[in-house]
C-alpha cells in the first residue's frame, strides 16, 4: 500500500519535470529567424569589414595584400549561401499549401541569389591566389596582372549588384513580403516594410545597371535601408515572437 502511494505521489512531479515539445510552427519560426539574422550579419561583414582591402585597392593583385582578411570575407559569404538556402527550405513547408507557386518562386530566388554570391566568391579566391603567385611581377606581366585584377574585382562587384542588389529585392522583399502580408504570419506593417524595401532595392539595382546611379551612392544606400531593416526585423521578430496564429494559416504546415 505504501509503495503504491509513493508511486502515485511521484507521478505529477515526473510529469512536471518533462519538458513539453516545442510547437512545430514555433520551431520553424525560430530556425527561420536565426538564419535570417545570420544572413544579415554575414552579408554586412563580408562587404564592409572583410572585402575593403581589395575593393578599395585597384592594384591589390600586385601589392602585399591582406589575404587572411579577404579570405574570411569569402568564408562569411559561404555561410551566407547556406543560410540563404536554409531560410527558403525552412519556410517552404509552411507556405506551399497557401502559395504553391510563390513559395517555389521564393526558393528559386534564394538559390539564384546564392549563385551570384558563389560567383563572387570564386572571383575573390581567384584574385587572392593570383596575387600570392604573381605579386612580384613587373613590366608587361605586371600590367597584364593588373588588368586581370581589375576584371576580377569588377566581376565581384557586379555579382553583388545583381544578387543582393536586385534578386534579393524580388525574393526577400516582394515575394516573401507579399506572402507574409496575405497570411498574417507577421504583423502586416512589418510585411509592408518588406514590400516597400523590395520595390526600392529592385528599382535602385536596375538604375545601377543602366548607369543612372552608382553602387554605394547616397541614393543607393537610402534605397537599400528599408530592405535591410525588413530582413533584420523579420528575423528578430520570428526569434522573439514566432509566427502569429491565424485562421488563414491553421493548417499550413504539411505533415512530415
């Protein structure tokens, strides 16, 4: 009798000690939020912290260089690629029932953005390797290497202008912002920031392509700010709050 009593008394404590499993939607929101913050950090770190030595030095391929710093930039962009694709893969099961075409379009846009970034990484790695192998070249060889160096730097800059500078506006801004606005998974004011930011960054990126403005100009930076704030705010919101419950999205997560 006493044994039965002890067993019964310990049952509630055992139940309380067991952790409740995280809701699938909350877990997905957490993963997506963390990945978005990672994309935000790595993209800024690569462009503004690690890459300036060769972006700001036209003759980087002939000089002493800061190869370790530049290579860290390439590594940061590799992490950026994985996080980019991860956001799309994690969101796809949540959104494909409501938006089968647009959710696939978001995945495609993320992959295409990552392709541009990967090409830029190859340009950086090629430049660093050639600088290490031929940095002492002079005369005609030096002039030829300088031309190659300019070409690789220009290629890297254009991959940034076309990938993070245009494609990201279509995918992260317009497509994702629209899906978030229609589903109500995040506050609609936040989703509107994505729509506005996506529109502005596509317009400014197109203006750069046609020479109307320059990359890094004041106009370009101002046009890019809403998109940057949208991506950061979206990631932080999902980490802190998760997806908002909505009658429109109650059955959106596919069984897996």
